[in-house]
């Protein structure tokens, strides 16, 4: 019998494919070669034909697609917990913005991004959709770590992060497009920050650019009541309607937060197939509000999950996010059957892949897709006994149960040890910047 | 210089005392002898006078009082995740109660309790207030583990868990009182399950017994809207008012859940100094509702934190609970300054100790109090950098950061390894019962 050489075999796992039939293979195995999934099965005979270079034993582990985080400000890692329990505008004006002005340069963004990306990996994340400044440094860090990213330079009308204003930010965005046009793991988005930081003219300019280059649009939408009320006062329409009138919306848009939506707004987002990035914990912690998730769900809007930045969250745990999302919206709707575990687990996997234009490549474990896969241990006392892996993912486990992360078929973390980054160096650097931050 | 022999020295920690001044000692140390705290300081000279038998190096760790969980059904460990995403009554009638009837006996309760207590320790818990059946078995498990407990036999009017009804449950309760009257770590409560499972006569009987023996009363209060509405329909008053008219309430009461409270109910609970046990995640997951936390807080009701049982939660993480509590109630009250980290951290520590009548002994790190202390690692990448330990406890960390647990000055867990229980035996037993459960 001739053996097929393959790069990696993951075996003995409880495989949750998250494919359209939500197939689960207990005691399943996955053959991976050249970055792609070659075969998925639980037939022990069939497995014999493969001769893997590496084998990962996933006994007592869930094996599933890696998480995709659809709204981050990853370079804010060093701002984690710098200021809490404050009103949004005090927090921004007195703490975050002054510190950003003082601290941000290429070197800071690179190191803080590297730190944040290390956290992403520890939280089982294989791809993130980022909006911040000096994105080339974040992209460099993502490439070093081996993590996929969509990089968007936050567009604002006023001077920020070393920029004198919008035009220099757009110029930087153009250079990003050029720089990463052939990258297999880095995509570039255009990221107008919000309707309250971008003029109509700016929004138009960005929209035209996105059409010209075929790029994803990533924006904050209707995060706070103030944003909603100001929009009504200033424009006579909601933030969603304002952007709709500019012809902004399409299935190539990620609308982060989307807390303050009218029923008409929801209809607009549904009709235009806009992707929503849900940021539950950030919205709770900043008291921004509760987004109308059930209505959006009923209108079949593509719902994805995100963490927001650690400055407002304060961690990058997708498991905590889906757990909180599922529970909070059960209570809000007086319905414990709403958002069952098998449903919400799609938010940071297949739904997120679709939102970022990667549905054919990522978001589920299927033959021919990229092998972006995580394993999650269920053998700790706190997780035993286990009757349903979906239940445990959403209601029982935390991110420390995530043991292995493969991206493009390459192990990035094994048994919680990062393989592409030096953990001690990253921690030492964090301590160095922490001191600088407090100077 | 004559040296003082002591049992344990915890040193180099970020000590959060949770005393009335919320004193924090960076690079602090704690001298422990014969189960008690002897000295707390950050004076390096002063430390020299102690000669400890054991030293715990708490560098890069938070050192704080262990958590006290004020509402558990710990012997339900084996029911964890057995059924989810269901309406409360389907869940109880079709899943939990039939399984309980089939499974519960002394042996099951002992082993499932042992499992649940192992989980409690892994979550940094030093004491729990339990309501379930066959409580002597739970007490035995707690004693074996070295964890403090208040044990209450759930009183219901109908046959349950091998009992033919109320009187046999009360008889069992009397035997518990006798059995544990001299125990240094086990207290006994009387635990009428709720107003919808106990008749007025039963409630009266239990109340008389509690007065006779000077015992804590522990009950479910106003958990669901149905309970509230039924009480109004049947008695013409709310559950809280009904119990008040029986003279049930005092500062020796733990009212678990307390979701459906009118303003008058809150006034009653405040006036009678009743302790509330908040069960945020359980209330969200079962869609029971949001308790009026801010109003209770403003009326200075003693608020404590609990997890409820793992069948409805589905873990015993106090860190997740306080994090969710703080964030959800910020959002509900449109106020990000409500329940800051320094406030909510009192719920599962000093407030809980007070609720269980242990304010002089537990709940804070103070000279003369029992040494029930945990250490929490802040040196992982996900926790770096750290600007405030309170912020990290509530917004950043998860229970896996809890490394050491001391109860009564005795190490129960060191570096996440249980010292009083055999982890493999507990896991094997869980797998055995899991199979039985599915037969």
C-alpha cells in the first residue's frame, strides 16, 4: 500500500466542522497538506493511508475552525486597563487620546501590535479585522506572527497619531494597498472611523477609493446614543440612514457595534447585506447599550463577533464574547432558547469569514479550505463531564482551554506555547512601555 | 535577633486586603501562623524577623482574600451542560428532575460534590453556601477537600431526591445540625427552596426551627416573573412581601437571585438587612431577567456574588460573575461609572463573609483573621501590562490565573495543583457517572 505523505494529521479529536450541515465527527481526524485540509473523517482504516510529518493528538479536545475577530484596535495592547469605569468622553479625552498623542509612533505600534497579536493567538484567533494607525507596523507584526489580518488605517478629519489630517491618512492608506497587494495573509480595508469624526466629503472620498480598489469598508456605526442623537440633530437622519443616502452600504462593509439602530436601519442593513460586528462586552462596559441582536438575526443579517480593543474590553477572548452575547440576548428577549450554542458559534467562524470575503477559504473545516484550526481541551476538572462540545464552548470554558492554533496548516501555538513569537521578549517590552506610559 | 517561627510567609505580592480602607500593599508580605494572619506589611526589614516553615513567592501575583460563593448546588457538578438553551420549566421537568430522581443517592452526592468542590477551589473559592440534598455527603466532601461550607438541605413539600416529603427533609436537617455542631469549617443552614415549592405552613416550621437553633436561612427569592406573578395571583402580594408577612426576613437570611423586586420589596430587604446573593449569569442564561442591582445598592443592601449550580451556569467562576455583573449593570443603568472594579470585588469577599456571619473571621486579609487567601498571576501576556489589579480582576483575567489557594492557613492548591484531592480520580469518576447519566 502506497502511503500519502502529508504535513500534519490531527487525530482523535471531537471535530466541529461548522460546515453548512454543522457536521460533527467524534474521534475524528483531519489530514492537512500544503496549508489545506485534504480529508476529514473518523474512519480509522482510511487514516492508515496517510504518512504525516507531524501528528497532533487531539484526544479529549474539541477541534474546530480558528476564531476570526471582526473588530479590533490591536495596537492598543499597551493601553489595556489604563483607565476604566469612566464615561466614554472622559475616557477618550482625558486618558486615551492624550496618551495616544504622546506615545504613538511606528515603533510603539509595532511592539504593541506584536503584543496584541500574541494575545489573539492565545485566544484562538487566526484572523483579525483591525482599525488603527500606522497599520503597516501592525501588518508587519501579523506577518511575523503568522496571523491573518485585514488592516485599515482609521480615517478621521482632525490631526491624530502624528497625522495632520485626513489627506495624509488616505495617502498612507494608498501606500498600504500598494505594499500588501500580493500578500497571502494581509488584506487592506478602508476604515472611516465614524460619522462623527468624518465629514460627508471624507466619507465620499473613502467610498470612491474603496470602489476603485475593490476594498472592504470598516467603520464604527451607531455605537452610542449620543452619536445617534447628534446625527438626527445635525442631519435629520440616523447614522445608518445617513450612510445609506451616500450609497455607502454593501456586502463589503463591516459595521462595528451597530447598537443604536431603528427598525428602518435594520431593514437597510439587511437589504444591503451589510455585515455587523457585535462588540458585546465593550458596549456593556462603556454603557453604550444593547444592540437589537434578535431583530438583526430575524432579518438574516450576517452577524459576526468581535472584542473591540483591550482598552475598552479588557481582553481579546472570543469565548467570553460569544458567551456574554448569547446570555445577555436570551435575557433581553425573555427567551432562553434564543441564540443556542450551535448558533452563536457561527458568529466568530463561518459568518466572520463571509464578512471578510473569505467564505471559500476560511471559517469552517472543509476539504479544500485553508487549515486554520484550533484545539480546545475539555479534560480539566472544570470542564468535566462534557455532554455537548457546543455547550462547553459557549457556557463553560475560557480561553485557557485553547491549546493549539494552526494557521494555513502551520502550527502557531502548541500546548499554549507560542511558536512564532518570543513570549519573554514580549512581556519585557510590555513592562518597558508600561513605565513609559506612566511617565 | 530572635526569630519568630511561623507556618507560612507569602511575599513579594500585590496585596489587596479588602479591609475597610481597601488598603493595597505593593510588594507586600503576609505572615501566617496557626491558621491566622499574624502580620501584613511591605517593610523588608520587618520581614526578617520571621522564620517560616513554607514560603510562597507571590511575585507578579495579586494576593487577596479567597472568594466566598453565596449560592450553589454543588452536587450538581455531574449535570453540567446536560441540557441548555431551554425554557426553565422544560429544563426542570424534562431534564433535571427526572435525572435527579434516577441518580441521586448518597454515593452520587458525595462524588458529584467532591467534583464540584474541586472546581470551586480551581476558581479560588474558600467557602460556599450550598442548597441541595443529602447534605451530609457534601459536608464530608468539603471536609476532605479542606473547604468551608454552609450546608442546607433543600426543603420542598413534594417527594424529591429519595425523600417522601417535607418532614423527612426536616428530620435530615436536624441530623445535620447535630452532626456538624462542633465543626470548625461546616455550618448548617435551613434552606426552604422557595415560596412556590413550600407551603406557608412549611415556611413557618422552617422559620421556627431556624430561630430555635440560631441558623442561617437560605432561599431562592423572586427568581422568575412567573414566580412573582403567581405569588400576586395566589397571595395578593409579591414573594418578598409574603415572606415579610411571615416575619421571615432578618440579617440571617440569604435571598438568592432576587430578580423580581418592587421598590417596596427593596425597602423591605433593606430594612430587614437581608443579604442578597446575585446570580447574574444564571439569570441571563435562563432568561430569568435582570435584578435591580443599582436600587439595592443605593439602599445599602449587603450584596454578595454567587454562581448558582453548574447545571444552569455552566461553571463556578466568580471572576466571570463579577465581570458580567459589573458590565451588565453599567449598561442597564447607562452609567459606565456604576459598580467600579474596587466596588464589585467586595461582593464575593467581605460582603459575602458578612452575609454568612463570618465578618470577624473571613472576607479580608487582616491581622487576627483566618488566612483564607488566594494568589492570582498577572504575568501572562494576556494580562500584561497591568496598571490596576482591581481592573484586571474584574475586566481582564479568568479563573486560570488563580494559582494558589490557602484555607485556614493551609495550602489547598499550589500552582493550580490540588493538594487535598486526587484530580485523576475525580476526572475518572466524572466519566463513569457521565456514562450512567446517559444510560
